[in-house]
C-alpha cells in the first residue's frame, strides 16, 4: 500500500514539473528542480488533502521542500489515521 501512495504522490508532482525530462528522486527540490511556485505548493497541499483525506497545516506545507518531505508528510498523516 505504501508504494501505491508514493506512486500517487509522485504522479501529482510529475504533472507540475516544468522540465518533462527531469527524473524525480526523493532529493528533488520542489521549487528549484521541479519549478514549483507558492501557488503550486498550495495546490499540491489541497490535492494531497483531497486525495488522502488528510489535513496539512500551513507550517507543514512550508516545510515541504523536497519530494521526500512531501512523502514524509503524507506518510505521517496516514499513519496517524491508522492509530486512531
């Protein structure tokens, strides 16, 4: 299931990248490498919230700088849901 979640997150990120030849890695930076601006980041957070039924705070969104940060944020929220 974790692979499916990672695939879905990466698919969201791939749609927004400015350079189609760019290969996404966990260390790919959202702004510098993929080309995200602040609006793209807000849209990503909204899409993640809708897709995974989670709530991402503004502070968490500001900490999302790399692909791994996004994956960690989603994993964190989904693991909290499983504990409840």
